[in-house]
């Protein structure tokens, strides 16, 4: 069986079968994983998968589902669980890990490789885990699985297929930790600008971050019931220490999600503070407008009265009539101002 030193993919989307990368792991050989293409993977699946059931070797294949040949190749060579293909088509993208006959089927939402803090930069990774074969498939480049592929290229070799799934979950948790740190830094900057009064469009920026964190938490949080059923009744080929490691990875994942929830609460408090500041500014503006209206009321009333072209206008013939009217207007204006500012102090 010819094994390629590297996966010969002519394009980032994979080779002629849509295979992005493939690695053969053999814990007994104590050697780094061997990369192989779709032809070598098909030969191993058709021959060695049946004849080497007692060895510790297993295969990881990562596919691009946007390639038209990817699903056809899987149907022809991989013999995966029907639940895996149902998960590809059912449109339900909630994160879950469940048992399907003698295999594990996982649906994990991950961040795009070029994640730009947009809620739409999240896609789904479908996983089928068996004792001899691990298949991961996606439609768009994702961060966690790419980080796992980089680690494998660097010499990381999980001992079993379950450990590979655990590594993927921990890698995704590390990616989310980086996102939480970046979001925290952004929130710190917004809070500093808020305290110094130099922040523009602060409500929109906080709203975008909050929507992103809510979407991440909703899509990335694993379904606890499915995970509980899996850990209570794991497949027979899963070792006990692998089940414990998988539980630890899920708990680490939950810690990151709780940190996201704490950030949401912090954003909520900042939004409430901003709303209070906006209300205070509006009240201040309304008070100024009210005071101006009240102060202008006496002169407007008198101007209306004296502007009527009728006889009998008082002080019309008085030598100091103008200044008497000015004094009356000033007195009423001063009284109105005193009443307005007295009410403000109360």
C-alpha cells in the first residue's frame, strides 16, 4: 500500500475525492502519523480495515463536503453509520455527541478559519468516530480542525480514535479561549472609552459583541443529555481512560462557555450603564428646553398683548413706559427661573 509522505491536494478544497487530509496512526509502531491520499485511504479501508482488527492502527480522514465527490467516496469506501449521513441532511446544527450503533456521531459548530467576529462566521463540522476510522467533514475551512491537522503534522499522534476526538474538542476549547480573550480585550477598550466619555457608537459595538457571544454559546454548547447518555453507555471498543478524557474535554469546554456567559452579563451591565447615561443626557436636554421655554414665556405673553393694535394700551404715553415693561418682564422671568431651578434641585 503506497503511503504518500504528504497529502497531495491540488487545491485547498481537497484532492479529486474531496479529501483535505488523511493520516494513518499506529500506536504500536510509536511513529508519527503517515499522510495518505484518497487512493491510499481507499486501499487501506478495503483491505486492512478487515484484516488488522486486532492492531491499534486507525485512520483519520478529513473531507470537504463542498466537493461533489466527497460524499460519494464515503458511501463507496467508508461504511459509516446511517446516523452520520442523516446528520448531514437533517439541518439540525446543535452541538452534540451521541452513540450510533457501535460508532460515535458528533456534530460540532466551529469558527471559520478567517473568523472576523461576525455571527455568520460559524459553520458545522460532522464527525464519525469508530475504533478503526475517524471521518470529519465540513463545507468551509474551520479553525479547530485545522489546528488539529497542524498539530498532527508537527508530530502529535493520538493513541486511539477517541483520543483524537478528545484532542479536537480541546483544540476547539483553546480556540474559544482565544475568542473570549479577544472579546474581553474589546470590552475593556469599550469600557475605558465609556468612562472617559470618548466613545462613539458604543451601543452598536456592544450589541454586536453580545449577539456574537449569544450565538456562539447557543451553537457551541453541547447537548448535556446526549453526552450524558454516551458517557453512561460508551461503545465496547472505547477504553475507560478515553471515556474519562472525553468527559474532561467536555468539562473544559463547559468552562469556556461559562466564561462567555460571564462576558454577556458584563456587556449587559455596560449596556444598562450606557442607557442610563443616554437617559440622563435626554433629561438634561429636556430640562434646558423647558427652562428656555419658561423664561421666554413672560416676554412672549407681553409681546402678544402689546402687539394688538387696539386702544387703551397701558403706559403708551408714559415717559418711562418702556423701562417699566422691561422691569415687569425681568421680574416675571426671574421668578420663573427661580421656580424652575428650585424644582431641579429637589
